[in-house]
C-alpha cells in the first residue's frame, strides 16, 4: 500500500514540477528557427555548454591586461546608533545573587515611578486641596525576598503629606520574582509634578 502511495506522490510531483508548463521538445523534429535557448532543449549538457561558449571565430584583442572578475564595492558602514547606556537608577547587583533577573524588578520600579510622576502630584489632602510639596526626591522601598514589596518611606518634607502617602502607596504593591537572602531596602528616585 505504501508503494502505491509513494508512486502516486512521485507521479504528481513530476507532472506538476517547474517544467510541467513547457511541452517537451524533441531535438530531431525541431527546426533551427524554433530553437531558443539551447538549455531548454533536450540535448546533452555538452550541447548547452557549447552553445553558451563564445565561438572561436571571434577576434582577439592584443590587450593582455587582466580584467577584474568582480567589482569591489566599498563595505557598507553600519550607521545605526549604538544603544544609549542606561544612566537611570538600578537595583544593586548584590540583590538576589548573580543569576537573579534584576532587570524585571527594575521594570516594576520604573513603572511605579512613572505612576508617581503622572498621578501623585495631584494628590489631595483631607480638605480636597492639592497642597504639595512637589519636586524630586528618593523613596526607600522595602523589597521582600518573597516577591512582594513591604511598603516604603519617603523623607521630609513629603513625609506625612498627601503626595508622600501617594508615593509610598505606589511602591507598596509591587510583585516581582522572589530572590534568595533577606529583605532589602532599595532607594529609588521619583518626581512629583505640580498639577
């Protein structure tokens, strides 16, 4: 049964191959006017090779200088700019050991810092007023080794203010990959913009 299936497949492949569109040309019945490209006829490979060679009756030149076989073009120069070195804040390399993925943790910290910049400047006090303070500061985040942040603290004059509470809240719900060792405090820069 397999032989029949394989034979059928081979028959279909040969009937539908790239040369299936061209009818076969018999070299003995074809006249000289119907011969186009000698590689398309059923002749031998020697006939096709001889047809593509220049005839010996062509004139030879007396120039004996060697002609280059290929044109040498200048090597293209890579104009893509090198990636800028990240000068932003980073988690200490001692956190979690050598194999710990600190970049993923940094993504979470940077996301929280963007949320602070976008939202915490407009935090209101008990009376519904936005009293600030605004500006740049550093929040200290307590990173639990279990993969959950455990709150944080912010220095004066933000401490105890609505903007400061907003910052601490933004960094208190982070989830990341657990790491080996004990809980660690990490300082992270934030900016509070005035609405």
